[in-house]
């Protein structure tokens, strides 16, 4: 697989099994060691956003008004990710939600994936924690000012850069 897709989702809560849904998807294609293309959308699901989740990502019900429905988003996302290995930070969370959303739309979801959280724990065992921002700042210094953490495209971009750097460090 030459194409890698770093992906992140923001959700209405913490559990797809309990009916929480994806309300934002961000994805970044990595080809030839470089970030090459992006996919980003808010998703109008009709499911109320848990106040704790809203406090983390800042996405409000008003922001979702008029945005595409899951029926419109996931076929397009499937085309974007076709043939890709996925990368995410705390990947199990994102993969559980994506599998749930794809299943709800009757779409297959069979992507192999890497988790930058797990990779950073193995490759950088002495960090105080392995949160996305901690790993990124350890590897690159300050997070760029235009990046807003806990938003899907920004977090997917950071995960892509972390994945590339950890691969480079591992190959030495």
C-alpha cells in the first residue's frame, strides 16, 4: 500500500455502541512521504451532542445545521480512502466510530490501520504521556498557531506528521 490516510473524527460522545455518532471527519492522504490531499466535513446526524464532548471539540448543534448527512458523507469518504492503510491517534476510538458509521450506511469498512498512540508508546517510552499534542511537541516543537486541537482535520494532520516522523526514526 503506497497510499496512507491519516484520519480523525469528532463525535457526539464516547461510545458508538451507545448511539453516539461522528459529527466531523478529517483525513489526510500521505503519498511518497508527503501530505498530498485532504478530506474534511462536518456531519449532521440529528443526535444531540454531549456537553462534555462539546467542551472538548467546540462543535455546536448550530454549526451542524445545513451540513451533509451521513448518507452523503460516507460514500465520498470511502472513495477518498480507497486502497489506503489508515493511521490515527488512539485509533481504536476512531475505527470503532467509522466502522459503526459505515455499517449504518451499508458500506464495507476493512482498512488495516496503525495507531500513532501505540507507536509513540513503543518508540518514545519516556514521555510523560502520549497525548497527541505531547507527542507532536516532543517531535516537532510548538504546534503551529493555525492548528486547533480536537478538530478532525487538524488532529489528522498532526497524526500524519507524527506517523511519518516515527517511521523515519524507526528506520535508523
